[in-house]
C-alpha cells in the first residue's frame, strides 16, 4: 500500500489530533487545567480533517454526476 504526500499528511493529522484530544481529556479528568493552546490545536486539526473529508465527498459526487 503506497500513500501519496496528502494521504500521509492526513494520517499524521489524524494521529496527532487523537493524541492531543486524549491528552486534553486526560488533563481535564485528572483535575488539571489544560493550556489554552491545546483545545485550539485539536480544533484546528479537526477542521483540517473535516475540510478534506468534505472535499473528498464533493469530488466523488461531482465525478458521478458530471
């Protein structure tokens, strides 16, 4: 299985987002206050993934209908 650069970027973004989200909820569960940057990073990575997912869906739809 061979990935291109965009696919590898998406994999790293997903892994990083999951690790940061687990870190955030671990801090909250442990009773500590997370830094203000941590939720912003999780949100930014999630937005990146959501954009690429919606772009894939749009391109698949466009390919079938035109």
